[in-house]
C-alpha cells in the first residue's frame, strides 16, 4: 500500500467519489460483512492525500492552542474534529474560488483531515495542562518562585511518545469495539453525520462555517485589549528600584458585585487593621474575557449551574470559617488556612473540590463494572466470515504495528520517565502495562457513553504509585500522566475511526493520518505552553487556575507529606468531599435505575460542584452566562440554535486562544517589565 494517494485532479474525476446514499445512522446497525459489501469505498477511493494531511496538521496546530488555553483555564479539553471539518470545508472552498485548488476534497479526504486535526488538537495537550503544569508548580520554592521548566527536548519527546503510545494501543481494540460490537462512540458518530451533511447540504454548512469564522475574528480582538501590556508607566517597587511596567488598554475584570454583602474580614496590608470583606475580595468579579462564556455554551446548563453553586458555597459558607481557623504544625508554628479571601478557592476549596471529583470519578468508573468486564472478556474475540478475510487483512491496521509501536513508544516513555522524572525502570514498565489495561476500559466507556474517564484513570494511577513510591511527587505525577494521556489519545483515535467506519473509510489509512497529527500537535502544545506559562507563578492564579494541575499536585502532596502534616481543616474537607462525591454518584445511579432520566438531569453534578470550588468565581459565572444564553436560544428557536451555537462558541474560543498565545509571546519578548537606570 502506497503511503499517500493521489487526489482527484479534475471535476469529472471528483464526481466519481461522491458520498454514499446510505446514512451513518443506517450503517450503525450493519454487521461487519454487510459493511464490506455495502459501505466500504475500496482501496482506490482518495482519502490519505498530502493535501488532507497538510490541512489537518495546520488546523490541528491552531486548534491545539484552543485546548491548551481552555485546559489551563478550566481543566477541560474540547473535541476539535467537528470544528476542523467545518473550517476545512470553507477554507477549501475559498482555495477553489481563488484558484489555489483544482478540485474539492472528497468526503473521505476531509475525514482523514479531521483525524489529523483531532490528533494534533486534542490528544497531545492533556499532559500539559495536568502533570506537566503540576510538576512546574512543584518546582517553585521561596528561593525560586518562578520554578523550573523541564528540558525542552524532554518535554517534546514525552508529549510525542505518550500520544504515539495511546494511538498504537487502540489498534487491537478497533475491530472488536467498532466493527463487531458496534459501540456507538457518539462523538465519532456526530462527526460522521456532520461530514455527510456538509457534502449534501452546502447552504447549511456555509452558514455554520461563516458563523464560526466571524466569531473567531471577534475573539481575536479581545486579548490585545485586555492582556497586551501596551500602556507603559514607571513604578517604584518596595525595594526602592524603579521599573518600566505595562498594563493593557482595558481591565480584565470589574468589581460589579461589590454592592452585594460578603462574609468575613481580612487584614489590610497598609493599615494593619481587620476590615470587612467585599465580594471582590472573594474574587467575585465580572470577567471581561468572553472565552469562558463560549465554553459554558458548549458545556451545558447543568454543569454550569452547579459550578456556580459550588463557588457561592465556598464564598459564603465554607470559606469564611475556614479562613479564621489556625493550627499548630509539628514545628510549633501557627499556620493560617489562608491569608486573603481571594485565595480561598485554592487554599480551602481545593481540598473539598478535588475530593468530590476524585471520589465521584472513581466510584462512577467502578460502578461501570459491566463495562469493565466486557472490556476484558470481549478483547480479542474477533470473528468474521472467510469471504472478506483478504480485504479485511489489507484494510485493518496490522497487529505488527501494535507490537512495534508499543515497544518503540513504550520504551521511549520508560527511558524519559527514568531519566527526567525519577521513575525506576521496573515501575515504568508496570505503568505502561497498566496503561494498556486501563486504556482498554476507558475506550469502551467512551464507546458506550461518550465519556472518557481520563481523570479517574489518572487518579487510579496516582493512588497506585502513591503507595509504591510515596516519597516522590514527580514519579507519582508522571506515572499517572502516562495512563491519562495515552487513554485520551486511544479514545480519540477510536472516535475518529468510528467516523471513518460510518463513511466507508480505509481504517489503515486513517490510522496513518491520525499518527501524523501528533507531530503538529506536539509542536503546538509545547511551544504554546512555554509561551503562556513562562514561569510557575502564572499557574494557580486567576489568569490560569489550572484546576487539573492543582488537583494532581494536591494528591501527590498528600502521599508525600502524609495526612498527619496537613491542616486539620484540610483533612476534614477531604473527608467531607469524599463522602459528598460518592453520594452524588449514587443519587445519579439510583435515578437512572428507576428510569427517572429527567430527574437525573438536574441532580447535583459532582464535576460541576467540584470545579466551582477550585476555580475563581469569575469562571463559573462566565460559564453560567454562556450556558443560560445557549439554553434560552435553544428553547426559543431550536433550529437556528442548532445551526449557530456550536460554531459561534467554537469560533470565539479559537480566536481568543490563538491570539492569547500571540499576545503572551509579544508581552514576554517586547513588553516585559525592565528596570529604569
């Protein structure tokens, strides 16, 4: 099989490669033999072309910034496949009009393109916003508050090997989960439906695409206004030195809620007196950046409401008594829980919120015991008629790719983990073996529910290696990173392969397209991370709360220091959080078993409440605004909302994220503060 195929060179040739008349919904119910007879488009149908991979790499490179930016803000990763399809469709039409392209991309070329873009934009950034960020935060000390980045080459290879490992681990799962068991993989199915509609309903597709591009242009305007340090002033610092510092044209937030009451008092640094708190002291401000409003429109109303309730509970009920508590550490030094209300979300809410998410995530995972059993009992149980065996062996990714890829990528992961992250070789081997088993379960969960339990996978590994290597927070973080990142990459590939399966694509060629995307994604996320987070003090604040990293760091610290060296209030918070998280999951499970689906929709969300406790107030507020707006729009005009909500939200996120990286680069290189001689 030649690596790349030739794209259609004339319109007449392109006409031979129109989409199937069979809808993706119809293909969902076909068995494997019927698929080969009625759906598979054959070896000669153009899909893995140079132009498809280049377009996917370019879009994935840009969309990787989107997930990096949103991940540092919220800990979430947003799927990029559908966004890439819409943008590619419009961009390629522009190329056709101006003469840069001779023929449209075939539907399977666009499918390969979205595989490359998805690998670049989604599967390479998970470790950056969790383990790598947590490791940078751990490196910060009083003597060096800026911390220390790991060597650039180590970061590049680590990201590349993890994404590659996850990709090859999916090979033996594909045929069983997609061809034979016909798991739905809802995101992959949605991408296939989107592609089919793009090629059959051009007017609707163009509306979505232009909405996305206009929203993206609006998003591009925001970071230069609220982040670019263009106004220069001379400031005398506490040590008597004079510095030329910069500030943006517009403030990043406003104290809109200071007319409301607030609880508690704090020590005023200038007067030395205790003064009454205002809401802004609790970080209750209105954020001027629309990126989280857009994210809220995508996340949905239930999560956003409970995020807001979690944040309000922290500011009015949990935080005030915790901030007045103190204790005597083993060295007889009296330590306060926090010094200012503005830090309550990371000093107090962290322990309650993380505990809620850990217990709910792991318990929800364990309650899927049937899924877990099916993952292991179904693995390898492949069968099919002999009539299609020849074509099957030439279309599916061969087992040799899995073996060679796992050895190469796994060895790379083990060597880097040992050399840079203090992980003994035998524990590195154990981590890779456990990664395959947990990825198998995570991919099945994705296929059945569209939820990839990456967080639960990471926490299971942190708990495992917290017992095996409790003295090393670095080893704890990075062994968990192996599983979480690889499981996410495996699930992403299977979602894309499901999309291709519904459209009649050659899975071997699509695997190659997916694998090529991780190189562009690695370049984008590593470079973007260094630009957005030049020092550790950028993390854990209002600019980049990095909740995923904060949670990973907290668990690693618990294993290293032990509960006996923790603030008793924090220990109490952990206990309450573990119990609350379990109760919320059990309530959802009971509602589902009793058939009360409408009730389940509004039961407390452990993820929402947990995130609300560990994020500054302005983020849950912005997400609630976006979720309410999307809900009202959908209720008033569902057809129009279905057309525009996702493209507008995705466009704003992409525009703000991409320009945010550029502004961070300009600030760091040209507008950084400097001493005045």
